[in-house]
């Protein structure tokens, strides 16, 4: 029936987004899912299909932004505020990567309000990280490093996020010609990322 088919689609989307588009098996799953019409599915399945489409096309920012936006709306429709918030964080990061600073800031601010209402500590930390990434691109070095250092201190149990914050700190330092700082942050990032478990 339709519900069983929706659950099958969601399972395939979960697998595809975990495997990623750089793996042939992931690409094959993404191709299968790309043939599914989201409009014919439940809100939850539609959200997962749009999320998979965004991940599949992360190098095509226009497609990714459209898909993350649709995924956000569908998760809201499905009543899943946690995953809607996660799509908001993905969307904010994507805006940062294309230099749409004001949209990145507005999106992460809105999402931060949502995750605080949810009481999801993990997502609050992720929102702080997302905001700090934008600051690494736009703020004076001291302000950017203050935000990124706070994320580093809060993510001891999340090596992947901690390493990411250290990488952005290294990039911000390099842009400010603080070469010794950049080298220190880059070295710490490499060490953090090799520590094993990720988010």
C-alpha cells in the first residue's frame, strides 16, 4: 500500500544520504530516488526525497537550495520540527558557501529559535557552528575566532564538528595573514578529525 511504499522510499533515502554521492552505490540509489515523483508521496516521504535530491546535487547550489527549502517545508508539514531545523541548518550553510551572507544569517537565526524551543542541545550546538562558519567569512578575525573557539570547546564529543570549526578558524586566520594561528588551527583540526567517531 501507499504507506508501505513511503516507508520503503524513506529507507532508501536514509541509505543514500548516509552513503553519499561519491560512492557508486550511493549514486545508484540517488538515481532510483530521482525517478520518484515527490508530489505523489506523503509529507514525510516527500521531505526525504527532497533532502536526498539536495545531497545528490550539493555542487549545484541552486538545486540544493531549492531542495533543502522544499525538504524544510515538507518536514514542517509532516510535524517533524527536529528534521525541519536540520534542513534549516543545511540551508544556512549552503547560503554561506555561495556568499549569500544575509540569507545565511537570517536562516540560522530563525533555525536557532526553533531548536531552542525544541530543547535539542545537539542542534543548538550545530546552529552555533553554522553561525560561526558565516562569521569566519564575514567578521573581523577576533570575532570569528571567539565564536569558533566556543564551538570547539562545546564539541569535544563530536570530533567531526570540532574539526570543522578548527578548519574554519584556520581559514579565517589565513585570510587575516595570521599564519602561525592558521597553522596551529589546521594542525588541531587534523588531530581532531583522526580521533574516530563523528557526529
